[in-house]
């Protein structure tokens, strides 16, 4: 099992899995996990961070893109590129009913027996996945973190959790680690953020800065 240790901070490449080229770049750099965002749209599992804006457009942070101009990457393409490697973390986006079951079926078909990681803010989706898939509930607000802490107290030990950096304290990290093998945090895109993450005692950092992740890997 891949777990975090003080001498081996996990390096997780944020959004690099949203393209096949990015996935390959991050894997070749030696990171522990490559994160990819998965949406369900008209029966297709699309890999992208952009959100739906009606049937013909997508948007992300003020950028509007016509679907006709957007290069669509499907989950099956990522899994083909991944091969027997398991260093992929799928972040399930949106609340479409078929998203989690369809992703679970895709993993059973294309990567049977592979311990791929699945993360989501919509924790009920994790029920669609069985071992060896690693389940990671995520929290990005103080309210969701409070709910996550209650959830962990009431359930068996889980593989991991992912929590926004600004919500964490050393006490919270210790509490989470008592119920989870790996405590991940994001965004860790600067040296200052990395220093904060180390001080907090987390097990893994999620970053869009591949050079920063190279520093993490080199420091082991």
C-alpha cells in the first residue's frame, strides 16, 4: 500500500492527467500520483477541469470554450496510456448519477485489480468502488471538513483524505491520520505552501508545479 511517511512526502501532480501528454510527462517525472478530473457527459467519461455551460460550451475561471473547439480526452484513453501503472488519481466532478458507477465499470474493464485512487467531494460516490481502488473523500470548506471528521469517527479506517491547505492545523492532521493512512492537501504550488504543508505534517502534497514536486522527490 502506498502510504505517506515523514521521510517520503507523496508528490501528486494536480491536473496533469487531464491530457495524455500531461499524464506521460508527470509519470516520467516520477511522481507518486497524477490527478485527473472526470465528468460524465451524454454517456461519455470526459477528462477535463472545465465545467459544463449548456450543451455547446465549457467554462473554467472566466474562460468559455466551445465544445467544437475543445480537444476531448476520454477516460479510456488515459487508462490505455497508463497501462499497468497505477499512479492515477481520478477526481470525480459533478453529481451525475451514472458518473461513479460508470467510472467503476471502466476501471474493472481497463484496469482490473489495479489500486487506482478515486477522490471526490461527493462522498456517496465512493460507495461504487471496491478494493483495490483507493477511496479518498475530499473537503474544501470548513463545513465539509467538520462533516469529514465526524464521518471518519463513525467509520472504519480509510486509505486517505484530501483537504484544502488553509483548513488544516497540526491537530486536525493528527486527528485525520488516526483514521486515514494518507492525509493529502492542496494547493501546494509555491515553496511557501510546501513549507507550510511540511510543518503541518501531511503525507502528500497536490501541486500544479512539477518543478516543486521534483524538489519533493529529490528531498527523500
